[in-house]
C-alpha cells in the first residue's frame, strides 16, 4: 500500500538540541498528523496540520507543511531525554478520510 | 471508557494455535482500525470498521486472519493456525468519523509465536 516516507530513519542528538524530522507524501491530502510511539506500543497523537495551513505550533513542537512539495517537517525544540521515541507522520487523503497513510517513522534518541 | 483498551497485553503461543485479540474502543467512536507492527517497522493496515458499514478488509494478509465488531463496541481480531511470522504488536485505534480523523490508539497486544 502507498506509504509516506520520513527522514531521517534515525536521529541521535544531545539534550537541549533541536530535532527536525521530515515527511513526504504522494497524494493530495485533507490533513497531515504526527504521532509519537514509545517502546513499540500505542501511538499518541501530537499535532495536526490542515492542507490550507502552512505552520502550526504546540508547546515545543513546530510543524510545517508545503503542499507544493508534498512534504512536512516536525521540529522539536530544546529536546529532552523524555522525547526519545519513534515519530510517525500520517496523511488523511483528500476525499477519503477513512484510512490514514502512514510513514515508516523516525527513531529519535536524545542523549542526556 | 476513557481510552482504547486492548487485551491481552502480551500473548505467547505455539505455532499452529489460534489466538484472539480484543479491542474496546472509546465510547462514541464509530471507526475502529486494526494495525500490525513488526519489530522496528511501520504500521501495517489490517482492517477498518465504521458503524454498520461493511468492513474494509483489504489489509488482512491471509484467510487465517479475521476480525469482527459488534455494532460500535468491542472488536476481536482472530488469527488461526498462527505462524512465526505473525509475531508482532497488534494495535487497535478508534476515531470519530466525519472529523479530522485523529486516531486514539490502545497500548497494543504483543504476540509471540514460538
């Protein structure tokens, strides 16, 4: 099935640094969502950006969306060890908001 | 309930046995999804239920896999004659239909087939 792509696949940074993850997708979307997963268990929704939005903030999270390039980025500022997790993007396709199309995820390690 | 509840959280079984995994979605969420996630991999869509509509079974990998949902409540995913390649975390999620389709996930059921 069609999937988004995230890069990098893995990222290792020091506490206090910023972490940037990217997501690309292939079809027109209704919205794009970012989720976080700790230790291979349930995912938690972080932030949603609609197709008519270009940037959104939530606490230390900043998401951008470029529909012309079909890409999004997630920036985590002033990272903490507790931010260590896998981060997934998911797109809700325009005209079909049932299935989410998932990326393969970025594994982030924040070293104390 | 307050969240999506899955059981069992861990299941170890022998090859060839049948297993049943349960998901209790958030009350009022009409949409329910099952995903499979192998170690270190992304989410693999299995099946989608929405209200009383026919489920979207397009992601089920073989006829050994089946799922049921009664109305808008509990769902069960059944794997018959388990194989070692079925070992994975099985994630259930629910959402409100018609909105932005933000999913709430359960903690998952980790299946190990020996």
